[in-house]
C-alpha cells in the first residue's frame, strides 16, 4: 500500500511539476497569480522544479521499503506546512477560492494518508 501511494504521489508531482515547468502561466492564472517574465522563471523553478524533485525522491523511496518512512515524513511535513500556510493565508487575506479549496483538500489528504501509513510502518527512520 505504501509503495503504491508513493508511486502515485510521484506520478502526480511529476506531471504537475512538468506543467508548471513548461506552461507556468496557465496554473499561475488559475491560482490568481500575476506574473512578469521574471516571475514565470521563478514559478518554473519553484513550483516546477520543486515538484519534479519531490517526485524523483518519492520514486526512489518507493524502490526500497527501508526508505518509506523518510518519504512519508517528508510528505507529512511538507504538506502539513503547505496546508497550514494556505489556511493562514485564507484567514488573513479573507478569500477562499475554488483553487484554495482544491489545494487544501489535496494537502489534507496527503498529510492524513502519510500519517496513517507512517503509523503502520514497521520501519523507523534512523538517526544520522
């Protein structure tokens, strides 16, 4: 189950990251972002590059059960933080768009599934 979750997440992040890398304006508009050519470069790097990197890490992690806990902790930390940041922004900026509802739902699901799988994992991350 964990391997399937990690591979599915890797695929989603790879596809979304590639879209941000290749066509950043479309997703930027959907999020309500205004942009300049310099801003598009930053969107490509930050949203595209980060998600592609995360996808590669998740794919690599899915290849060995001993790496599952690290991948799940990474997903848990990243998406709980992104979700809390989005929720804070919605509360402070007082605007809840469809884009934010979809984002919050996705972030909550990733966080909860990661936490549940981590609790069931027989492996524990080792300290370096």
